[in-house]
């Protein structure tokens, strides 16, 4: 063999022929080209089916029900804001909401946030377990809570982890009701910050005089010289604005005596100026509307849900009037309170207006009337406060059997949780650190006596028959016998 020649073996010749036949067969060539594409499509389909919500921001949101097109809502656990998800939508809107927009999100407090979310989840599970235990899971209509962020998260978790929403009217839109007295408290507290210096001086004056028996004797002498009836001094609890109102009202009644006491006690250096007294006088006039509304809404002897809409609107009109006051500090208070009012006006649900419509004194006309009021019409209207709405609907039951049953369920919802909070906090006042060994009979006697005293005070002329807050904070004193 010469150089450059290459003879194949029989095995190599067979391999070359097989490759040539494969090249000449177009069907085999097409199948081979399509196989990888099919495999890739199958892999992609499998990936789409197993895709999960892995973003860290899902821990702050609740996933809503999925629609037919695969979309669903992501509901913020803190403020209830909803974002549409699914169909290849990202989580950038959720991220921006948590990092920049959500005002209820506890920023820079990851430990507190995790504890709050955990507590809300445990609370929701415990609540639902009790509903099932008492056979109330199919009969629950409304849940009244205060305005804590953990309660908002609890409501969202309750809907996400249970089937309770399926049995609620209006798909659960009427389920969460915020306590009306807590809303008024938050609104007024924002306004009181404007006059915190004047309020502090009044509070410190009350504490100073009450500090010793000698100072109390001098104050009795000041009352005698100023021809003012002596009253036992009491100061407020800063977290309870209604006790602040009662303190300021008492201070105005004893104004002449307090000014006279300034001359009797040389150590007293809290000289309240005439401007401060004028500011307190103007403040008390504005706060009286909110105080009367709080007493109304915290009642326990009558329905309160039908009262909140009108009282809340009257509070708004008072705030609106404050913004046009000749006193600059009252104008500033009105502006601060207006911001808080707008927040809770948007968070309110339709249950308040429904209850107002079911009140035969109001019906739809009063709702329309106050809507016009909020838009600038300043006509006046009044309702009969002695009206018994339950007796009226009981009388009309034969005429409106279905509507009367609906009204019964709606009016059973309290607008305030003041009474229940007071009931649960009573134990800490009865069983204190110095009275921790009382037997069952003594505890029962103390609780019953407290309830009887409240009932007797109610019959002796106090408005609306409910003094829970006043009694709890020590505002009912010996001088009111």
C-alpha cells in the first residue's frame, strides 16, 4: 500500500452505511428534531404547575380566593389594602406598600412584628375554636374590636384559615366593626396634644393640692373665701380623654378657689394665667359634644349601633366648626382631629348606615340629611332621645315579620366594647396585691355590690344610665352623693 491510502474494515463500512441511510430518511430526521422541543415544553408545563409564592413579603399579606382566570387578591394584614396577583404578576407593589405606604406596619421592629403576627394568628385560631365549641360558627354576624393592628391581622387570619366567611352576610364585609368609643378617643387625643401644656398645669395643680392634708385644709379655706362649694379634687388618666374632660370641667368650677389658693400657699408655683383659663374654657365647650357621645355609645341598657352614625356625623360637624374658631389653638386642634376623623370615616362599614335606616326616627332621610351636612348644608335636626327602638319594632313585628328579625340581629351589635373591657378589668381592682387571698363569697359580694351601686347611681340622674368609665377612673367621688 502506498502512502495516503486508507482501507476501511467491514465494521467501519457497516457504520458508514447506517449513517448514510439515516441522512437520506427525512421522517427520522424530523422526529429527532421535534423530540427535544416536546421534552422542553413538558418541563416548562411542570414548572408552571409547581410555582409557589416564595417572596418574603407574603408573610405580611393574606391570599384571597382564586378566580377562574387564576388571579387572586393579596390582602395586607395591617391595613386591609388589596393588590391583584396571579397571571405572572410580581410582588413589587406589595413590597412598596410594606416599605413605604402602609402606616400601620411596625417599621424597624422585626421582633415586635413577628410577635404581633403570631399573636394575631393564635387569637384567630382560639376564637374560631370557641365558636365551634359553642356552636356559634354558623351564627356569627359581627365582631366588635378596638383599633389595634393585631386585631386587624386577626380578622384577616380568621378569614384565611377558616370557612367562617362563607356563612357571613355580604361576604363578611359587615363582620369587622371598630369600637366607636375608641375611635372618638383617638380623635380627641390627637386634638388634646395641642393644649398639653395647659392640661399638664391643671393636672399638676390637682396633684399638688391633694398631696397633703395641710394643703387640702388651705384649699377648703380658699373655697370659703371665694364663696365656691368645696369639691374633692381628682386628676385624669392621660390615656382616657374623658377623665381629662371631667378634670378640666371640675377645674373651671373651682377656678376662683384655685386662684385664691395661689395667695395662701407660697410654695405653689403653678400660676395658671388668664389665657390658659380661657383656653381651657373654650376646650371644655368643644369636648362636651364628644363626652356626651361617648356616654351614649358606651351604654349597656339599650341598643347603640343605631346611634353611632348620627353621633359620628355630629362630631364631624363640631370638628368642622372648630376649624373656623377665632382661637388659633382651637383651629389647630380641629385640623389634627379632622385628619384622624377622615381615616376612620373611610374605614367604617355600611352596617352603621343600615342600623340608622332601621331606626324609625331616622330612616333613609337622616342618612341623606347628614350626607348633605357633610357637604355644607347647615340646617339643624334633632331626635327624641327617650325613644325605645326595641319596643317599637316589637310592636311592628306582625306588620314587618322579616324586617323585624333582621333589625333584631343588627341592633344586637354593640358599637362599643367599654362595658366588656370594664368587666374583664374588674378582677385587677378586686384582687389586688394586698387583697389576693379573698374567698369566693367575698369576691362575689364585692362584684355584686359594685353592680348594685352603679345601678343606684344610674337612677339618681346621671345621663344615659352608664358611668363605667367615670367609676373606673375614680371620677365619681364623695361629693356626688
